[in-house]
């Protein structure tokens, strides 16, 4: 119970199972914009029983050297509900896209502002809650960055740098990240980036 309290306060972190690190470490707690909150609450009211999360691609900007010109608001929702949620949001919002591929990104999305992307949520993806809003855990975003290369196109040249800064700045649960990476077939890439980051600490 005491260890759990220390972890919540950011006094210790658990990079892997049974291992604790001392030191004041920041917890990933991004600022959720009013627009994103409205989207979340709107979906929650209309579809109270589905599993979903919302996030903004700008949340990774603080981990990058070069700042992207554009950012996207993203809604990830369990596969069976993605079509209904897309249809619902499309009634009241502009520039809503469902599971866009590379062609859609290049032809439409990159030329638009205030884009909302609805995509399928991978089962058992690590999620968290902040301000009563369900968002992805940082471990999920770091793995997705290696998988969803269209959505994370701005980050592709900085994956090593981003992982390094993330592990320096925030409490990262390596076990959670590796488990999710396995589900996304990116365990080797994640393992390599973690090892590079750990080597730089020494």
C-alpha cells in the first residue's frame, strides 16, 4: 500500500515488474483541450457502454526536436463501434475521417485544419484517466508511433530521440509497453529503443 502511494505521488516508478526506481519522476498527464473534452463527453453520452479514448497528436511535441506544423485530434474506439461513432461525430463536426490510409492522408488530411480521426482501438491497449477523460497511456502512444506511420508521420525521423526523452522525463512501465508492443508486432523495435535509451543513461 505504501509503495502504491509513493508511485501515485511520482516519488518512485516501476520500470518493470518487481523493480522500483527512486527519485521524483513526472507522471504523464497531458493537457486535454476543451475541444477534446467536448468530443469525449459527447461520445460518452451517446455511447455510454463502449470502450474508447481520445488524444491529440500534439501531446508528443514536447518530446520532439522539430515541431510539426499540424496536429490531429484522435478518437480510438472498439472496432464494432467505430462506424456508429464516426457517423455520430460526422453529423456535427467537420473533417472527420474513419481509419484513413496513406492516400487519404496525403490527398486530404494534410491540407486541412482541425481534423478528427476515428480509428479502431486495439484490444487491451493501455489506457488511463485524467480529469474524467479516458486517454491513452504514454506507453501506448510510444508503441503506436512505430506502427501507425501515417498518423505519426512527423515523428518517424525522431523515434529514438522521442523514446529517450520520454524515458528521461516520465515514469515508463517497460513491462506494460513491451506487452502492448507484442500485440502490435513491434516488440523488437521497442526493445531496441529501450536499450538505446538505457545505454545513454550509463
